[in-house]
């Protein structure tokens, strides 16, 4: 029987739902995920996302371009009222805030949640920080909170986001056509997900990739995350 059919036949009669997500601190080897607190983080987050360069960085976000830091702050406040839990990323080596993401659209009764509003600042490029961030956030959802499904969605024109989702191990599920209006134009949305039955392989691949043994003296990866994941899947299928 295929893993898909096994999941369809899984007995969930005793599933009582999952805890609602709460602000959480998750510390890794390279980066720490922290709950966003305006008074502590606003200026550093704004700077870490490039100041007014935030608008090109967030070109695929649905909200209008920001006019300045206070406008950005007001947006963070508004999405918090709708249930988004904004978390910032702190580089362990420099102490700088380098990015953000949100746990959003939580459905605890069905064990489903999305990671969104993802913004990786310039200091996250060509580093292991982004991979570790999303490993830590997914691990918390599956292992600490027991969710069944973890979603990633993006503008279908955002090729970089789609490539990133696939690299992390999210499965592409299709495109929702005319899903919303974004910055005065139509947005088709690409949907991706991880599910709990896939997490053991995904987790093992993340941990192997993040291991010090996987980096050379210059900090470059020796094996790609996708290749490690494929090897683990093949080994488990034997």
C-alpha cells in the first residue's frame, strides 16, 4: 500500500486537535528564532531587512509598499491582530536580527498551520541560517505541538520562494488561480506542504545537512540537502 493510502486510512478517531501556537524561542547552532516584540526588535528588524530596501525584498507580499518604519510597524501590528505570530531571526555569531517569519492561519482542530510572511534579510544569503531557521520552526510544529500538516504558500511568480520550499522538502500541491489581489494585480498562489508522516525523513536530512561534518573549512556545504534527503528516503525504502 502506498504511503498516501496508508495516511488516508489512518484512524484519527482519537485525534483531539493540537495546542494553539504560542510565541516561542528556538535556539540552533547558527541562529535563534525569537518572538517579535516591537519595543525590542522593530528598529533592528527594519535595519536587518534593509530599511527602505524592504519593499523590493517583499515585492511578492500582498500589502502595499511601506512608506517607512512606522508603516511597517503598523502592518506587523495588524497581522498580529489577525492571528499571525511574528518571529524574528537572530544570527548567533553577530547578534544581529536578519529576518522574520510567521506562524499563521492555525487550525488546531485539524492540526494544520502555515509558515508565511517569510523575509530573509541580506545577511542570510549564502549561509546556513535560513535552512536552520525553517528546520527549527518545522520541528517545533511537528514535535512539540503535534501538528499534522505544515503549509508554505507564495505568489506563483515568486520562483525563488518555490525553489526554496522544494529544497526544504515541502511538496508542491498545485496553484490556486486568481486566489487574491496583490498590489493591484491578480495573484495566483502556489501551495506546498509537509505532513507529519514525512517529518522523520525531513528531520534526519535537515540534521545531517546542518552537521558540522557537512561543511568544509570555508563554510561551504559538502552535500546538498536535496541529495541527503533522497539518500535517506532510498535507504528507508529498501
